[in-house]
């Protein structure tokens, strides 16, 4: 099974990386950009074949390693195959 | 309009960051992980209200700044509101 994980900064948490991208875009002439938020996108290839178990496992991984739950949200999507 | 951009490494390009995550997961006891690929997820808030123009603009941003098209693929999703 495959898992796709989106890790994004919570609302209200400053995103200096996003701000830097916004400034760089403005410098290139892209002025119609009001906000930029940069997050992470992680794809996992799992040996687990049970969807519910896979999801529970990935949730555990996010809490323990992948996401900093103090400042980040995560969303998990399990894909067959 | 909002744009969601996924930037992922092309197949065949080594992903040392993903490998590091995989090793760290194994160290925590998550052994059923065959592969980890880490990409970027960028959310843009645009002033442009025309969907086609917004998409063209974001495509341009990806080519010029956000993605390194030699080693990375990108996918753009335009969302209303």
C-alpha cells in the first residue's frame, strides 16, 4: 500500500520559508500572490496490506517522527497498490 | 483563487532525505516501510480570478522558481475561493 502525507503549518504559525518564496516571486514579477505557505509531501511504500492497519501505522509515524504536532497539521491518504 | 502545488523528485533521482526518514522510521520500529520519497507542498493565494490565467501563471512560477525541472516534477491544482 502507498500512503501520501501532507504536512502543513498550522494557521497562525509564521512561515518564513513561504514568505521568502513570496518575496522571490515578487522579484520575478509575480505580484498577484497574496500568501505562500510551504509544507511537506511524503510518499510511503508500505508492506502492510490492511487499509485500517496501514492508516493507524502511518498516523503513529506522523506523531512520532514526521510531523511536529505542536506547529504542524498532517493529513494521511492511503492508496491501494 | 488558491493554487496547490506538489513538487516531487522524478523517478530514478536519488532521495537522500527520504532515505534518512526511512532509516529513522526503522530505528523507531517501523520496519514495514519499503520506500520513502519526500517532496514539497506549496499553497498559493492568488489575486487572479480567472482559472485558466491562474493556472498559466502558476505553471510559469513553477518553471522559473518553485521547481527544479531537471530533477523534479510538479502538479498544479487550482481551487476556487
